[in-house]
C-alpha cells in the first residue's frame, strides 16, 4: 500500500482545503511531520484512517471531524489517492454534518457520502481517467478492506505506529498484552471454542444430572406402584455423585418387584373365580323366589278384580239402553247441525252488511249514494270511482317528482355549503403548515441528540453492570474464603499429626524389629539373619512397645487419607482465591454499594435519554404525515372549489323544473292537500262501496241457505221414526258422550274376560297352593355374594394395574439405562477437553487457556521479528524473548516478555529498561508486530508507514542507531513518516511537512531544512 495524495477540507483544525503530495514528500524515503502542539499533526493521520475506514483512530475525536473554523457553507471532505494491490484508487468521504438550508433559514443534516474511483486507461470516453467503482458505504468499505487485508485496529497499530501503546505493551502484564494481541490477530474464535466447550460441558453435566433425577423418580414411582409390602429401594440406587453404572442395581430391584406383583395377580385371579361361582348360585336362588312370589301376587289380584267387576254389572245394563236410543236418533243429527250453521251464517252476514252500510254513509262522498241501494247499484258506483282514481295517477307521478326535486335541491345546497367549508378549512390549514413543520424539525434534532446519548450510555451501562456483578461475586467469594481458611488450617494440622504418628510407628517398629525376628526363630532351624541353628539369647520386645506391620500400614493409610483431604480442601481454597482475584480485577477498586449507586444513576440517565430518543421515530412519522397532509389539503382545496361551481349550476336548473311541475299538480289535487290524498280518498270510497256490495250479496245468499236447512231437518226426523224434530232431539246424545259410553262398556267386557282367563291358569293355582316366599332372606344372600365378588374384582384390578405399572416403569428404566451410558461417556470426554482448553486441568502444565496459547505463538513470532531490529538499535546488546512462565497470583502464563542482555548474559524484565532503551524496544516491537500482522493479513506490502513520537528519549548514539534501522525500512521503495518535535530530526530529515496553527485554523506546507 502506497499513499500518493491527500486532500482534506474543513477537517479537524484545518478550516480550508489542504493537500499533501506524498509522492513528492516521500521521494527520499523518510519524511518528517512536525508542528506546534495542537496544530494538527495527528489530524493528518486521522484523515488517512477516515478515508480508508470511515472512522478515526481516536474515538474521542470521532465526533469532532468538522472544523470549528470552517465556513458553514463549506462541507467537510477527505480525498485520498493511493495504490492498493496494484490498483490506483481515489477515495472521497464526507461525514454526516449540518449545513445551511438551500431554501429558507436554519440548518439541515447532510447525510454521509462515500465515492470510490479507480484510474483506468479508458474511463468510458476513450481517454484515461477516473472510473467510478462504488457510491455505497458498505461496498466501498468491503472492497478497501479486501485489498488492505486488515481491520481498522490492525491498520492503526501497523501503519500508524503509536509508540505510547507499544511502551505499555512492552512493560505491561499478560492481560494488557493479551488485549492488544486479540484486537490485532482476531483470536476471538478460539475464545468462542473455549466458551463452546464450557457450554457443552454444562449441557452434558445437566443431561447426566437429569438422568440421575429421572432414575430416582422412576425408582420412587416403582416403589409406590409396588405397595408397602414390596422390596424397599434402599441401596439399589447409587450415590448422587457416583460415576459407576447408575442403573444396574435398580434394574435388578425392578425385576424383583415385577415377580412379586405377578404372584399377587395369580392369587387374586383364583379368588375372583370362586367369588363369581358363589354369586351366580345366589342370583339363581333370588330369581326363583321372585318368580314364585309374582305368581302368588297375580292370583290374589285376579280374585279382587273379579269381585269388583261383579258390582259394576247393573250400571252397565243402564248404559246399554241409553246408547241404543241415542244411536236411533243419529240420522237427525247431521240435518240439525246444517240448520244451526246456516242460521249462524245468516246472522253474521246481516250484521256485516249493516256495519258496512253505516261506514259507507259516514265516508267522505258516501252521502251522494242512494240510502237503500242494492248490490247492483253499489257495484256500478264502484266502477265510476275507480275510473277517477286511474285518471289521477299521472298527476301523482308529477307530485312525487316535485317532492324529489325539493329533496335534491336541499341535498345539493348542503353539498355546496360543505364544499365551501372544506375549501375554507384547507386554506386555514395551509396557512399554519410552515410553523408546524419548523416545530417538528426542532423536536427531531433534539431526539437525534438523545439517541446518540443512548448509544453512549448503553456501552457504559454494559460495562458497569459487568463490574457490579463481578463486585458481588468478589464479596461472596471473600466470605467463602474467610469461612474456608480455618477449615483448611484444621485439616493441615490433622494431616501433619497423622504423618507424625505414622513416622513414630515406623521408628518404633524398626526399634523392635529384632524382637519381631526373634519370635520367628525355631529350635534346630537356621536363623534368617546369621544362619546359626542355635539361638542362645533371642531379643525380647519391650513392654507396650510392640508395633506390627498392620499397625504401620493402618497409620500409613490414615496419613494418606488425611493428606488427601487436606490437599483437596487446599485446592478448593486456591480456586476460590483465584476466582476472587479475577472478580476483583474485573470489578475495580470501588465497593459494591458505590457501583450499585453509579449503575442506578446511569440507569436513570439512560431512561431519560431513551424516553427523549423514542420521540425520533414518532416525529419523523409526523413530518412525513404533515407533508402528505399538505399535498392532500391542496388537492382538497382545488376539488372543493370545482365542486361548488358545478353544484351552483345544477341548482339553477332544478329551480326551473320545480316551478313548472308545481302549477300542474295544484290543478289536479283540487281542494285536497295533495294529489296523493285526493287519490287515496277516492280509492278508500271505492273500496267501501265494494265491501258494502259484497256484504249485501253474502246476506242474500245466507238467507236462502237457512230456508233450505229448515226443510231438510223436518224430512230427517220423519225418516228416523220420530213424530217431529223435537222428539228426536230429546234422546239424541252428543258424539263424545256416545263414544264414552261405548268405551266404558267395551272396557268392562274386556276386563271381565281377562280376569276369567287369569284365574284359569294352572301355574297361578299351583303357586297359590304353596306357602308365602321369604324374599328378604334371598336378597341378603345375593348382596353378600355380590360384595365378595366386588372385592375380588378390585383385588384383581389392583394386581393387574400394579403389574402394568411396574412393566411400564421397567421399560422406561431400560431405555434410561441405554441412554445414560453414552451420556456419561460424552460428559467425561467433554469435561476433560473443556478443562484442558480453559487451563484448569492438571494435564495443562502451563495453565494456559486455548486463546492464550494461540496468542503466545503470535507473540513469539513478534518477539523474533522485533529482536532483528532491536539488536541493531541497541548495538547488539538486547534481544527480546517470549516466556511461558506462569504469572504471579491468579495470572495465567503464556504472554510474558523478557529482555536478554548480551553484556551481562542475564535475562530480565522489560520494565527494567531505561527511557531510551524502552523507546527503541517499543519501536522494535511495533515494527515486528507490523511485519507479523502483514503476513497474517496475506502479505500485502506496506509501502508507507508513520511513527508517532518517542524520539525525545534517545541520546545521540541511540538516535543514530534508530535512524539506521529506519533507513533500512526505506529499502524496497518504502516511505516512512515520523511525527516528532525533536529538533535533531529536522536537520537529519530533509523532507518535512510543516503544520502551522493560527487563529483561523491550521495549514499544511512542504518545508526543507532551511525552514527549520
């Protein structure tokens, strides 16, 4: 990567437009960037980083891109020409900024812009020039990142070498080095692997614990299903933390329960068979007793019924005589009914005719008809009236049209008034539009500022929440450590006492070993020590001093057990201290109460800012809605005015038509209120005339039918043998009465026959001859047998349910056994891997995490690359080496740096270097890290580097050696820019970029030695 030209406008301290020609400035390989403090030297480097990545290296300057000295109409802009991957590119970026409105007063927000162009032999018109590549922030950023191969953080560390960071890197601890290395080498994926392994270990542990819980649940269910008399679970279930086969014992115990349940089921089924046989016998006896009792009851009831029917016989004879006389007079009944119906119809017809004639006389126009007009005259009058109604139909249509015209005129008048009011409302609304829009834009600006503040507070809140959680963990761990330390001390004392006791027994046994050997001597047998068969003076054990091998072995086992318990407790205490130190480092020096109050205050500030920022979307919607309403109101105003004109013309035409129709309708209705009322009056009179004529005809016909019915009644009485109709009516019974008598006589005959048949049955006579039946005794016997059968059924059902439940639980236990075996194996494997990757396993000798191990390899490469230059800068004295030594306290190993002094042959801490030595050691680290990161990013050549400050700590000789190294960087056409105040460098480096500051902003200029 080589920079060619940089143009900055209204950026940082530069009010105008300034251009840096890097090709001319870096022609000699080295160039100096100098100027007074605060002039803007670092702003030049910020502009390069902003052009490439859209962000500056310093987050604090990210919100100060625009120059406070610049003309408000001049936009902040950075333009950079450079060569990347053999392609000459031009990058132009404009940040988000406020500018004056083009129309009206006030300011508006100018959105950020990015333009990426490439120099091409054919720019589209056949001539060389800049060809557009992309105007998208995302596309341009991805293309630049692909060509550079480094993130912004890597670029700022590799190209803009910040000496202050590398001085901290050189003398800092492993944690500080780790932060920089993680940012540069992107080792987050290894941390993710550690987290994934830890998560998998927790998941597998949870699965195993869940299996244990399921095992105990199933055992409890089996014990409950088997009942109180079953084999207890006891020692069949393994301990909670045991790693042996979890289900072998429980499966055997479940098999025992199933065998016992099967035996209980066989016994219950045998008892059920006996109860069923006894119940069937009792049921048969009860049925036989009930049948005999029923026959005896039927015989007694038949005798009683025969006696009752004999007493009813005289009344039945009288009913037969009445029924015979009434049946002879039945022939006169139909004629009588016909005459009664005709008389009733004639009366109703006469009444209706009279009522309708009276109504006709009262009706309007009815007085003009003759008072005694017959049906024919009334019909003729009806025809005349209906003809007049037909003639009025045309006038009624015109009258209805007049009514419709009035309604239409009213509606059109209302519509015109509404259109005029709508136009007036739209004009009033448009007059207030500009003021409302300005108010909403001010609210939008305030909400945008609050939204930016919310994003800043989010990061602070996450950090403070993490620190508060760490502080609480720290306090809890301190309490645990305070409680554990006395216990560990007691266990240590117990272990030392056991060890002292074991050593004492061993000494005592050694002292009494001669007596122990003497006890094994036998007369005539050779001594195992001297070989003599004679034993004149065998040694004897002192009283109470005898110690056997078993005593010594028991003491040794007790000592080992005490030391093991002490070691485990000590390891647990050490783990607590490590966790407490980690939590204390994460929490910082503040107390939990202080952090909690700070977090609460931050939460209140965050809620306030978030509440203000929430209005951003609403205000934007209101502005959009307000613009839409303006367009709608303009359309409404135009449409309302057009509609009012159309409605006015339509109303004039309707007025003319209304006047013409009103004259014709007035002539047609006469004295009536309306033509419709006139027609309705004539129609009502015609209908009244028609009804009166119909009633007259009906009355005449009813009179004729009554005369005929009288004549038919006399003929029917003579035919039935009665002297006249009155004699027949005297014995005539209504049909319902005749039917009732016939039914009663038929029922008496049927009941008499049924009783005779019942008394003639032989089984009833035989049952009557036997003694009465004892039904309660048979019922008691059946109830007892039924109860016994129910208990047997319940016992058999309970045994079946017990067998089914135990069988189902057995299947579940088998499935659980097949499932837990692989789960235990997976848990052991993933637990070992997680501990190894986290650095907590005893197999991890260096106690290094996986990510630290990868970073250590990178640091080793950086130290080797840095040493190549450090040897030259230090005159062959110093070399940087990477160390795997573990840190003090709870710090992990793997990221330590040591400096080897060739003059003394010693290896010492980098913190012991002097100021000048620390500078060129830091510079060597920076250059070495640049080489390693470049190789990591794909070997992209870096033809332009910047070194920011640090030269003031060097003496003349050291400065010479550093300059020699920097001269070496110019090889292969590399340009190196130095940002420094050191006066010596002004005479050593001829090419210089001078930054001058003034009251109205800073400026840039190329300067030589004579300008120094």
